[in-house]
C-alpha cells in the first residue's frame, strides 16, 4: 500500500456500504486526488463500491464514491483499505482541498 502523502493526523471518516445499513467509521491515513488509504475495524470486501464522508482542509466531503482496490488485515485486527476515487468531479474537489489544506 502506498505510504506517500500521509496525513499529518488521521482524518476521521464515515463509509457507507449500503442504503439500508448504518455507516462504518474509521480514519483516512493518506489521501491524494485519486486514492486514499483507510483504516477501520470493519471488514468490507475488495471490489466493492463505497461512499466516504470526511472533512479535509476547509471543506466537508459527503458521499465521495470509491472502489475498494485492496483490503489487508493487520495483526491488531484492523483492516487497511486502498480506495480509488471513481468520480472525476469529486477527484477535482479533493485535489483543490489538498492544495488549500496547507494555506492557512
């Protein structure tokens, strides 16, 4: 899994897996305009499309669509996911927020 672009602090995030299920929680441990690394206690299979909600920089992001590219379980029982953002418009918004994140 890619360790570049790590966040200074983990970013709390909610992951929606189905409309009739409550969201799962976890933390983004790295993010770029095209993908993110997500850490959680909950298991979701690779290949599934999920939605993410989180705050980044000055923005709040809701229902960001991503596909689970890889899912690995560590020795402590956490799952580390590689997520690929699948909506081009949402990728652009994330890219802008990452740039603004460092301008305060």
